[in-house]
């Protein structure tokens, strides 16, 4: 159990959970919560800055942090002491982030589930698109597949369960929604989320110098484009002539 | 082109090294050898760094033809023998380096004693790394040879076209292959999602590895575990060895190719010192579990490291197989003469 000296942080006290002898979990909460998620990523960034010996990787997830370590170099008990120090660190203002503008086609074959999920949400399809594109969404976590981001939290209307029947094949670059989150299927794969659009941008391309486009903490502002524009952009991407628009937002600044 | 030609791939062999542990934060699975201990010993036998990529396979190994001037290989992870065809057919034991010349073929006897065997090659493979590793992760088509398992006809480029002449090495007795007893587990991170009765049952019952076992994980058959707080959690991180328990209550131990995050509760984690042993298990094998603390698990790993280093420093000279064959013929002749004299 961690003792947070400053009680002004409005959240449950983080706890350490064991995950064998090569990883350690710092759990900030059990449910999906934007504030908890930011705290996770803040502590992950602070821990990265420390460059402690023996840490192999730091994986922020929606409500906890997994610290992978080499037990031949360090020990769980040592890491817990070091992390406890960071947990006391006051989280002031907003961390900086990268802001991506990502074109999405929300029409026709690109959006096979838009009408049905709009019905589930008691909204018109155009209102679903508006909700999805209104504000930049934060990458809460990376997982499932290389370069695969989970973003949120979308407006409360988007609190819909996953599809009853998961699809065996979700087309690559599909944009999906469920449980107030949105994801981008980096490659064709099985999936249970509602498909409401498709982007021409590759979020994972093993042939690219930097195969993975985004990281946890980045934000994505989805930009609706027509199917005709989508096709033009897609050709540009395939020809290697499209550079995604990204902006560095400094700490405390807003986009 | 010089290297190794795959005449028959066998059962979907892949190239594996120590994997890519530093990219889990971007959703990239670690992958890597299911049995990193055997990989290290095999690499030591051919003079490589421990983490040099090797061919990992199970059950039926590949048939390879040498299309370089010479290669030095070693088979590890099994007590099955290696078969060399060089005009004559010679069977040699595993855990021994063997030098082959251009045109020689090598194959492996059926591997029935292990779920992961390795063919290590001196100098390693001349292939591009993906995220700092040559490990194949087929699901995303990264690493290894064109991001996939080997197929008939593939030509694998090697870093060395010719290996230096020197004595061969062997490991006299790979005792570590016989490691037995319960698999050691640290409870958590979600031990509290299970009833106390279930946690106790997990430690007292025997489980069998089902047919659904691959590089991603092994499903176990045995008494179902009872969830105390449902079987969905908000996704969190996964470490190799994590024992996740989905709705049907049957545990799945996650191995090298596991996803980096997941939403099923994990009752415990197999300790890192016992992961290589899990990697050598195969469908139908049985196992039981015992609980230890994190500190004990870390200590066990340190002890294992000493043992691996001891094994590697105990490698001893082995006779070169060509000499051995010649010697055998000589013995046979002299033996016959001897028999005639005494008979």
C-alpha cells in the first residue's frame, strides 16, 4: 500500500500488485476514468525520466501501470520504493502531448455499423459522427496489436456495449467505437467493436522507418472526409506521399 | 546466395531470439524463444552470443541443405538426435556442435520429449531486425524470415559463409531438461477476483495442457476456477507467465507471443525461472502449481542464472563427426580382425 502524503489528489490511493518476478503493477483505480488515466501516464512519464537500472519497459494502461523489470538487475521491493517517491509528486497542470489530425471517412462501406449503432444510441448517424469528431480524443492505452490505440473518453452517449457477435475479419484502418472508447484497427483482425469509419492512414506499417504512428498520451482529432477525398488520400498514402498532420502541444498549453 | 535452404520446413518453424521486451508500451508483443535457456546453451555451443536468433520448432524439425561453404550448428531443447546426410547418413546427439559443408543436409529425429527445440547456427542469420529483434511474430508479420514461419524452398541468409575450423563442443548432460516438481507461481495481480476455495483448488489439483497450446499461450484442462467478482476487468498489462482465467474458469498461461494488455482477471504468474520449462511442455503433459513470494521468485531466477552459467562453462570438447565416422570404420575393421584372432 502506498501512502500519499498529499490528500488533495482526488483519487483512490495507488496500490502495488504483484505480477511475478519480472513485472509489477501500480494500480490507480479499477474502472475507466479520465483523471485516473492521466495520473497513470503522468507517473509513467516521471518514471521514464528516472531511467532506473533494470527497468525493461513501462506500460501505461487505462487504470494501471505495468513496470517490466529484469530480476537479475533490480528487485520489486527496490522499484516500489522508487515509484512511491514519484507517486508523491504533485501533478500540476497538464502534460504536453502530440496532437494528430486524422482524416476519417464515415460513409458507406467505410462505416458498416454506423446506422445500427446510431439506433442503439438513439442518435442520428450524423450526430454520432459529430460526437466522434467534436474534440480531440486522448490515447488512454496501447494494446491488442502493435500500434493499436484505445482512445477516449467519448461523450456519455457512446457508452454502448461491444457487438453481440464479434467479426472474424475487421478491415484494416477501421475506426470503431464501444464503451465510450474508440480504436483504430491497425491491420485486418478479428474484433467486436462497432465500425463507424475508416482512415486512409496506416497506424502500423512494418515497412516504414517508424512502423508505429502513435503512443499513449497522444491525442487524435478525427476529421470527417468524403469517400471521394478518402480515396484520393489513400492513393497518396500508398504512394508514400502523405505525411500525417501532427502538432506538439507544450505542457499547460491548449490546442 | 549462401546460407541454408529449407528442403522441408516441418511443423511451422520460426526464428526466435530473446524477443523485443521494450516495445510493449506501443502494443508490440515480446515474442522470443519459448525456452530461452536452451537458446543460450545452443548458442554457446556454436560460439554465439546467447541471444542470437535460432530456428525454433516443435515435433518435426526442418530438413536443411547447406548452401554456404560451411556452417556450424547445434540442436538443443531435446534429446532427439540430429541426422547428417553427407554421402553417408550419420546420426549425432543433440547438445553438440556439428560442422557441415556445402551440399550436406541435416534433419532432426522426431521431437517427442519437448515442445520447443532449437537449431542454433554459428554467426546467426543475416536478416533485418524489427524493433531490435529477429523474433518472428507472425500475427503482425514482423521479424524472422519475411515475418512468417519457414516454408519449403526458403533460402535463409547467414552472417558467415564459412565458419572457422576449430574443435566442436558438447554439453555432457543437459540436466535442466529434467526439471520437475510443481510449477512455481506468484499469486496476483487479480487473486482477489477468485474465491479462496478456487485459489486452494488451483494449488492442489493437477492440470493437463490442452491441444490449444501455441506460442501465444497454453489452455489448461482441469477443475474450473470460480470467479468471486466476475470475469471482466478494465484491461491492464500482461506479463509472460500470467495465468488468465476467462469466463469458463479454465486457466490459460500466456507465453512469448501474448498480447501486451488484456481484460481477463489473472489469478497468478508463473515465475520467470519456470517459463523455459513451460516452453518445453507439450499438449497432454500434466502440471501442478505451488505458491511462492515475489522475493523468492527473484531469488530462484538468480539461482537459475548461476546454474546456466555453470552449464555453459562446463562445455567440453567433442569429436568432429567426420573423424568419428572414420574412426568407427577403423574400429569395425580392427574389431573384426580382433575377433578372428581370438575366436
